C-alpha cells in the first residue's frame, strides 16, 4: 500500500488531506507544485471538463495546502513583535483564512478557485513575514 503523498503510478498521486494540521511542519511544502496547481485552477473556465471527483480532489489538495501554509504564516508572525505591522496584517489574514477553511471544501469549480486564491494570498503573506523577520546576529 502506498504512503500518502507518494505516486501510486505514473499518472495518479495520493493527496495528503490534513485539515486539522496535525501532521505539522515535519513535511516540507512543495510550493512549486502548489503554484502550478493554483495557476491551472485559476485558469479554468466555468466547466473545466473534469469529473466532479477530480475537482473535489483538487479542492481537497488546496485545502490541505491552505492549512499548511497558514501554519507557516502563524509561525512566522509569532517571530515578530506584537505591534509589528506585518504581524497585525497576518493575524487578519489568518482569521479570514480560518473562516473560509471552516466551511470545508464543496468540490465545485468555484470552491477550488477560492481555495487557490486563498493559498496564493497565504504564500504572499508568508513572503512578507519572511522579509520582515529579524535577522539573527552572527558573532564575530
């Protein structure tokens, strides 16, 4: 039996779905894969000519990605001081992400595109937080 996240054949992949984020940060995010998925999903027309189960799997994949990136955003925000503008903005973004993720995936094109936008926004905020993070001082 294949392990989650490993290819089962040349054309099928088992998707990791961890909406509670219990697997944590031990699994590195595949940002390039997420960005390709986001680009493809946002390029869909109203009917992308996919079976409903395929759209549902992509929505689940994006939901899992959103949870994982949100955890990274939360961790990066915690590295900044309480009054830091980037931290305050991250809290707002995380609250909105939590609200949207609480609804759960619907398996529709519109839902998948909404999660694609959410993951894109979370990555943008993660980048901002990473840039704003204090650099460690190296001893001479």
